[in-house]
C-alpha cells in the first residue's frame, strides 16, 4: 500500500545456507524443553509459535498486494468454532481444530470473491470493517460465546498437567505450516501473486487470473489463521474477544512490517522481536509498553524496511554506499 | 417515557453523536488528504483530551470551560510536535504510518493507564440543570454539547471555503505538486491542519467526556468510527463526511434501543461493508 515498491524477491543468500540455518534452528527449538524447565518460558515459546503461523500466513496474503486487516478475526473464527464445537457438542479437539481452520478458510473464500473487486486502500478498509463486524457478532451472541468476557472451559489436547506436549505439538504445527507456506511462496503460484502485486494489469495481460489467485491465497491465509486460533484456544482453554480484535490484527501487521515484509523470514523475526523479547523485560511492569514503543520507533525510523534488512543496511553503510532514501532526498 | 419523548431524546442524541463524529472525521480527513497519513492515533488523542480535561477540572479545580480551552491548547501543540517529528517522515507511507501510530497509541494509552488506572470517571458538567418542554426534558449539558458541536462545524466549513488558508488546504489535497508550484507552503499548511485536527479532537473528547463515562481504551472505538465515516462518505469529499457522520450518528443513537450494543455495531459494520462492495468510492467519493 505504500508508494514505494516493496521488493518481495528471494533473498540473495544461497538457498542451501538458508536451508541449513532453518534446520539448525528447528533442532535448537526442539531441544528447548530439555534445557529450560520454566513453564512461563515454554508458554511464551508456544504463543510465539502461534503468532508465527498467523503472521507468516498474513504475509503470504500480503505478497499478493492485499492487506487483509481482518486476520485476527479469522483466528477468532477458527478459535471460537473449534471451542464451541468441542465444548458444547463434546467433539474431540483433534477434530475441531481442523474444522475450525476449514470454517475460517470457508469464510475467507466466501468474502474473498466480492472483496477481490477492490484494490489496496478500499480492500483494507472493508477488511477492517468486516473483521470488526465479526468480533461484534461474536460478542453479540454472548449466550453461546461468552460475550466480551470470553469463553472458558474448552477441552484440551493433552490435559492440563504439563506444557511440554503442547510445545512439541505447536512446534510441529508451526514447522509444517511454515514449510507449506514457504513452498507456496516460492512456487509458480507465489510468483503469480507477486506479479499481481507489482502490476495487476500486466499480470492480467499474461493470463494470471487476478481474482482467482487472490481468493485462493486469502483462503490459504485464513486457513492458517483459523488453525492458529483454534489450536491456541485448545491450549489456552479459553478465548476472549480481546485476543482477536482490531488491535490484535494491527499488532500482527506490526510484527510483519517491523520484521520486514520483503523477506519470508520477516514475520518470524518480527514476532520474536516484538512478542518474545518484550516478555523478558516484563519486569518493568506497567512501563513495558513504553519500551516496546521505543523499539518500534527505533526500527521504523532507522530501518524502514524491517529488521530483516539490517544486514544489508549495515553492509551498505560500511561500504559507504547510499541507501535509496538518501538518494531520493 | 412516551414514544414521542423517546424519539426526541434519540434525535438529540443522534445529532450530538453525529456532530462529534463529524468533527473528529473532519480532522482526520484534513490529515489524510493533506499529508497522506491515516492517523490511527486520532482516537487516542480524543481519549487523552478527555483525560486531560478531567485532570484539569478535578485536580486543579478549574471551570470546565477553562479546562476545555487549556486542553485544546496543549493537544494542539502536541499535534504540531507530532507532525514535525513523526508524521513528516511518513508522508504517503502506509506501513510506516501504521507502525508509528501504533507506537503513539501504545505510549499515550499506557501513560493514561499508569496515571489513571482503570477507574472510570466523568468530567463535571459544563452546564447544569435540565430544560423542559412539556413532558420532555433534556439536560442543558446535551444542548450545550450540541450547540458547540454544530457551531464548530459551521466554523470549520467556513474556514475551508472562505479563507485563504482553507483554500490552500483544498489545493494541497487536490494536487500537491501543483500547490507547491503555486508557492503554497506544504509544511506550514500541514502544521495548521494538525492544529485544527487535533483541536477538534480535543474539543470532542472534552465534551463527550462529560457525556459518556470513559476508559483508556475508548480511543480504539472512536478510530473505528472515524474510519467508517471517512470511507462511507468517500475520500476527498467534505459533503460525504457530513452525510456519513449524520447517518452513523443516527444509527449509533437509535439502533441500541432495539438490539444490544454489540449487535448494533455489527449491523452497522456489515451494512457499510455491503455498501462499499457496491460503491467502493463511498457515497460521495470522487478520487481514489
């Protein structure tokens, strides 16, 4: 949505290096519960994984030029439908989580068709309103959904005793989801999306069906959002509208933008930086948001393209080359 | 309450809500059309003004009107500083705007939460007593709010259309480069726009603060309303904002009578979505 073209090209690093780094990262993550026994840190890691799934799917939709500002609401659809199905009808969460994800995807596809008529700003606005409408509907049916206080008592996957099985579950979920989205992004389909983003006219002229691709990617994005939300609700044993309202969506967008929109790893880094790191200076208690805001300002003022672009920025400074912003000023 | 008095009360409420919404949306539209910035933080400014006014009247024991004026002055200065140091960097840059505004929201909301806690209070009234017409009574408070809102609205509209600065603003909104060629100072007019926009938000916040009880998080709701008005009315059209504000104010005042508050919000939001699907430019929108 900005006037500047954001590059969504493949990073210039050698693909093999990337693969090794990712594999090493996963191994390190898998070993965390072995070394760290604090349930609080495990909890933070689990939530980070949930947000990683959500932000990566958000970015996937953003690569097609859409700004789906209703993402947290779709997480809510997955979460609430999974929660209500398993709580009121007694279905096993293993069944309701995929169902919740599919319902979210269904709704995404359903609105994707009419929404795909709109571009950039207007699309963002209808997404905002639709998302807010979903949240209000959830609150309005308070008799079934627990209203603004939230829904509690949702059945869990592994019982409430230990968090460790949840950690591995979410790790596996995140790895599989990110892998799927990675393969989608760096495939013909992903190239189609980027083409649509860069110029929908030219993309249309070479036969890329803009509406169909946009709807498909929105469906995929909403599927993973619903998945993340449903799994979260089963883990948390409760879900409330404050987790899924407009502010939550904006923070998801924040994680993506601060991490870096142009790189696949951007949302992951952004989530870690903006969600995980603040948990460790929680000791500031009520002053915590100030530090987060300070981090936000530092990043947006000095590293406009996101944290992911930091190595390139440093390299440019060292070599004495000017950044694009300096050239244009 | 007879149905006639219900209708009259609802009518008064809807005009009050409409005028407040329109004031806020106009300020927001100034910022958007002149600087290309979607000021997500506008609702938070509204909330902060309400709290400032509260502090002035309660702690310093000021007359509410004096507190209103002081609040407006402080918020306007704050707006100029914001424009100079933060917004100027992000003219036309949507991503940066979102991040910067969220940072501003976090800082301001948290400051209010720290100093105020979650206690919900009301500002002492600007005017006391009730006005009665037959069986129907409405507090002077609301009449005053209504009058101030409408007068300010008329003043702002006159400003835009009749004064030199107002026409300069219109010029910048229509074609920024052309305006620069004509010698219009973008930064100066942007500062003026900020002053006006933030002052309008401050007035709305202070007035509504005595009308509704409030919390540090009421700004989010207001920002959503502002966006609805702006998009429904159409970008680049003042008439659109007036009509859309009127429609939304009326809906917000009348729907909660029939359904509960959340359902009313949901209905309004979905209606707007449907309207936008058929007419993306909004009711009166011109340009993209």
